[in-house]
C-alpha cells in the first residue's frame, strides 16, 4: 500500500520485479560492507520498514534495534534517501490531516484526527502516527473487507458449501469440502489479488490442512 500511495518509483519497481523489499532496505540502510547487524540485516530492515509507516522516532527505533539514537537516526535518513517520494507522501499525510481534521483511506473512509490540534506534544505525536498510518493500514483493511464481500458473494452464487470462518489481519481462513478445493483455490486467489487495481501486484499465498495449525 505504501508503494501504491506514495508512487515512489524505486519502491514500485521493487514490488513489480518481485524483489525482497526488506532485503533492499537492508542493503541501503546497513550497506553491503557494513558489519553492523551482519547476522540478521533483513529482520532488522523489516523493523525499519514497518516503523517508518508508524512514524517512529529515532528513540523508539533505537530501542527496537538495540542501538543508539544517533545510529537509528542515520538508518531513518538512509531510508528516506532511497525512498524520497515515501518521505514526501508521509509528510503530506500529516499536513492534509492537520488541515482537514481527518485522515482518509484510498476508498474514502475517514478517521478524525483532533489530536493534531492538541497543545500537548505527546498527544500531537499520537495524532501524527494516526495520520501516517490510516491511509496505509486503513486502506489495507478496506481491501480485505472488500475481498471478503466479493468472495462471500461468489461462494453463494456458485452454491458452494465452503464457508469463510475467520479473518486474521491479512489472512482468511476457510472450511472447504475436499472436492471444492480446486474451485475455491482459484476463486479466493483471484478475488484477493484483483480486489482493486494497484500499481504493484498483490500476491496471495494459499495453504491447506486438516486444521489451521497444519495449514500454517
């Protein structure tokens, strides 16, 4: 969602070419020759990727990575050097939310952000995080709900016995009669991956099992 909304060309290219976005960030932030965190650069880069979306501070990122505030700020600066349009997009999210009084998802769902007008700095920072995260995670939630509606509609139209029983973040769990597996596999994958035209592909991974634990 961040790639689509920010229209950052490097981030979009990473997803379009099927490259590992966390490894790309690791290469940029830590450098190929940097021995710091050499044992697990991708995991730490993943923390940075998701922390940026939440508008994390250098102080908070330092605690997550177990490093100094100064080093954490260097990592944030390096990230935005690579993804410059992401930085512009995130700053615009906050500015627009402050001007309008609300933040908005791609499908038009609004979330009021009165915290941005609060004189208390801590409350303002909380509002900033809401303004940054709502367009991204809020839109992801919108897409999941639309996919659920589309899948449910198709299951009824095709008179299938399959039932959608659980949503867990970006994951859906179904109970499927064995003979319906091939049909449901194609239906779910198509509806989730084509839920809305985006500049980057949405990839869905499917798994089967006699219970959820086995499917995982």
